[in-house]
């Protein structure tokens, strides 16, 4: 009998996914990875001290590796079975973090790019939407197993979303954020006529996934689709006959 079966009435022991959070104050609206109500199963959070969004996107993000390892080990000690992070740019940590904690790690939504590519018709490609396109390098993509030339568009030319996330503002205008995300999707498909599906790099983009899909008519994958898959493997569903 697994610990999940033994403690099915105690949600604190049912949390198989541990989420390593950046140290931020911007709103975690419904759909955001950092909002517990976004999930249909319990999760555990751990805030990584000093891990701001700007540092996570910078060339110095490797300085965060040790604090992330420490926090991941703390979550494992609390009983989680797998680890994820709250920033797609942390694909750079995937290999090192997984090796350091000896547990399944799903560091970045970008890891879905090669999976999604495999299900697309010939001639179609996966496109990526990110909080900052110029900061998302070939190194980030390759670390996630994605092609270095993956088409990318970002929200940095908008008025609200990137400013709030990277500026760590305490409030945000959700409609303006929605507009920024939809505009980035419009730019992506305008500049690349062979996009067959979209992967959202940023874990804060999930609330706008349906709007992006409504505009493009394309499948949209995100940290939400990724971690639902991850959880399904960590705790297999039991079916009664």
C-alpha cells in the first residue's frame, strides 16, 4: 500500500508535486502555477530565497542552483515525489537539479516542445510564447530538448504583463495582461506561417491560454498541462471494476 492510499483523507500527505517558487510579490491569479486553487490535487510550495524573476532570466541564473537544490530537498523531506519550478527559464537547471536530488524533476514547461512536435503533422512546428523573447536563448531551448531554432515571441513589447512580472509589481491589470499575451500569439503566427501548436514558457501565462487558443485555433500547452501529466505519473489513478 502506498502512502497515497494510506492517507487519502489527509491532503497534506497527498501532495506529490513540490513547486519551487521564485521570491515574488506579483499577484498569483487563478490559473497561475503559484495559486494552489489552480490544481485539482494538493501541491506543496517552497519559496527559494533570493530567486527573483530577473535573476532567473539573467545570465547569472546558475547562482540559484544551490538554493534550489536545498529547497528541493526540503520538499522531498516533507513527502513530495517530484519537483517542478515556477519559471520556464530554469530549464538550465534540469540536469543538475535532477542529479542532485535523485527524484523526478520537471523544471520547465519548455520540455514539452519535443513531445508536442512529435504529434504535429509534417511541415508544422511548435512555437513558444515567453515573458521575454530576447532573454530566451538557444541554451534554454537546448536544455529542454527543444530545437535551437524554435520560433519564439515574447510579451515584452506589451504594456503590462512583462512589466509586472519582471518588475515584481504588487498589482496587475488582468485585461491588459490578456491583451499582451494575445498580441504576442498574434505576432508568433504572423511571423511563422507553419506554427501547429504553442507552448507557453512562462508559468504566469496559463490564465490566458484559452484566449491564445481562441485567437490562433491551435493547441496550447503550458506548465499546467505539463504538471497535470507529471502528477498523473507520480500518482497513478486507481480504477474500480
